[in-house]
C-alpha cells in the first residue's frame, strides 16, 4: 500500500485525512486491542466483501468487541469511500478497536468502538496475466495461539517479514516445531504427488479468504485437496509451493531458504489455480478477459 487517498472513514463520517484524529488513549494504539480487514476493489467493484465482513464480525466476537453498526454496513461504507476518493482499483483497510479510555488492562465500561477505514490506490487486475514468482525464507512462528483472529497484534509478523526483506526475500513462511503454518500475510500451499495440501483452518492460521477460494477452485477442477499440516522438509521437497492472500493473489515460490522449488519455475498447478482465482475475481467484479 502506498500513501492513502484524500478521504477516510472515521466513526461514521467521511472526512479529509488531515481532519481525522484518533484519541491518544485509543486501545488500538496502546494494546493492539482490535481487529482489521483488507479488501480489494477492482474496476470500482469490491471482491468478496461479504466474506470479509463475516470474518471481521468473527474476529470481533472472538475478542469480545460488540460489532459497531458500521460493520453491518461494510459494503456500503466501502463502496462510498472508494467512490468519494475517485478510485477504481483500491485496497481498503478496515480497523475496529475497543475504543479509548484511561490506560488499563480491564475493558473500559461504556467505551465506543473506534472504526477507521482507509482507501489506498492499487494496481488493476491483469486478466490473463502470469502468476508472480517469489522467494521466501523459513522462520519460527512466534505468534500467540489464536491466529485465526485477524487481530491488530502483528509484531511477530512484522519482525519476520522484515527478516525476509533483509534476506532479499519476498515473504517469510512460518513454522512451529517444523510444522508449516502460514506466511506473515499469506496462506501457504504445497503440491506433492499430484495433491494440493494446506494447513487446516484451525487456531494456528488465519482462515484466509483467498485460501478458501483457491481450495474451491481446486476442488471444482477435480484436484485432490487435503487440509493437512505438513513439515518444512515436505515444503522444501515439494513439487510446487504457492502463497495466497488478498494483496498477493496467488504467487509461486521459486526458492525457500537455499532450496530451489520446482526447478525455479512457476509450476503448472500454480498457473492453473492462479488462472482460476483471477477468473473468479474478474467474474465477480464484472471485468472482461
Ligand atoms: C497471517 C495471514 N495469513 C493469511 C492471510 C491471507 O488471508 P486473505 O486471503 O484473507 O487475505 C493474511 C492476510 O493478511 C494474513 O495476515
């Protein structure tokens, strides 16, 4: 994401960015006490907005924040923010915190949730384009035990992503005791023996929306799909490895640490699933091929 556009949505109002102010005691800043979503717009239409709104409600329920009315109007608020910024291709960041009050671990009685939405201009979808090839590093997963919540608490992800960047890689793939969980902002798939494997959507990973769509595409194409955990060794010796996410779409992993994957080329299953995913986005957003 690069610099945000002119207007943002803050607690029910569309205001100029320079007029948007958060309280210095907002619990989002002090405790990462909140949840977030990132959604994409293509040609002025939002993709999978209902799924993102549902996941935001689930994250908020899991951390005991009553979803504010704005979340019920997720699609309407998002559409209006994209339109009032004159954008067609955009990335929207939704953040809901427990509100503000004197700093203390206990919830603040009567605090009202803070809702902030920022629209960032982004690239248009290239229909018929090739999947990107990426390089990853493997890192210990140092996050908490409730990774299915899309919590604001991203420090472990931020540190691992920066380690990847410093190593000249695009993403860090995380593992717990050699069991691969996911990337810092992506879901991870491997192809082994003609089967597609990805970690089950349990407490150890975020249930990625792109992950679910890719699983659906794979099943529709008759592939054998297994939601099962796999080891770093199984990843390093896989025929193909891919990562998926709202901002990544679906990219093929060409190298992980020192291991070259699939001869250093994006493989055929990765290409097929990428084409299927792009087709779903283009279909839902009414974009021609
Ligand atoms: C930890 C983590 N895993 C996976 C994903 C991919 O999820 P989605 O496909 O819903 O963007 C993200 C997205 O930000 C993430 O932060």
